[in-house]
C-alpha cells in the first residue's frame, strides 16, 4: 500500500508562503465564539503537532485527552503543549519540553519541520506558536498521569476524508454556537485543536495531486 501523504508532502505544505491560515482556521472554528476581548497581554505558549509513521508508512499525528483534574480545558482533546517557561530559550523549546513531559517523546529522533503562524486562543488567553515536528520511527508514548488521560493517533489522510467531519450545536459561555469537529478514535476534536488540524488539512490539500483527493471518502 502506497501512503497518500508522505513526509515530502508535509514539508511542501509547510513551505506554502501565501497560504491563508486565517481562512483555514475559521473553517473549524466554533461560531459565534462568545468571548470578550481582554486588555492584558496574552500568555505566550506553544503546541506540538507531532508527525510520525505508522503501519505501511501512513503518517499520523498524536492527540491527547487532557486529564479531568486539570483546571483548563479538562477532558478535552489537545496537542501536547503549554506556556513559555522562563527557562525556555524560545517557543520551539517550549513545544519540545512539553512534548517530552506530557507524552514522553524526546530525543534526537525528533526533528522540527516548521511552524504555523501564531494564533490567539481566547478561552485560555494564550498566543500559541504551533510547532510541527517529525519523529523518525514508532514513538513509545509515556503519558504524564497528572496531565494526560489518554494518547491516541489520527492519520493525516483522515483529515481529508469527509466521513470524519461533523457539526453540532452547543452552548459556549451562554451562547448557542455552531461547533465543527473531527471524529477521531471515538473522540470529538473541536476548538483550537480542530482549527490547527484544519490548517494542516488545508495545506495538504494544496500540495497533493488532484487525483488523490478524488479517491477519498
């Protein structure tokens, strides 16, 4: 079986200089969002979109189910990540540190591929730097029980399959909102995590051969 998406496709997707990130993010953004603008500066933070090969060379990304005891976004699906610490050299270092601490993936087999433009998450008041990295091999996940209830994989090609996308209505801060989400391993992936996956999806669609997309269901 030949994988639909290769590492070269991912690299090409990250090299799209004129890509409309805002439009891609908005495709999976809850609307209306129901958040008031804050006057104080947002907290700098980073997340890691970790890409790695699975069976037959299919590329996956790692998602976490946040522990129910956490104060922020508890019980939600997210990427590994967190706030910039004073000891972090930069936000790339933050993403690497948080990935090591939360899911146990560290070391020389992990290489940085690039970044998406930073974007603001109103719920946590974070200005986030999305970092994309590749792990050369099958990672052995070690979840931090204080932060992570579960780690699961989602194939990058499944981002392009309509059968994994849904929309529902829910109340967010007292506002009736339209909430798009990806269905991944029995979990609803919505909010900021879905928005980042939407950016990755949009970029991949532009670099894949048109004929490849016609085969997706």
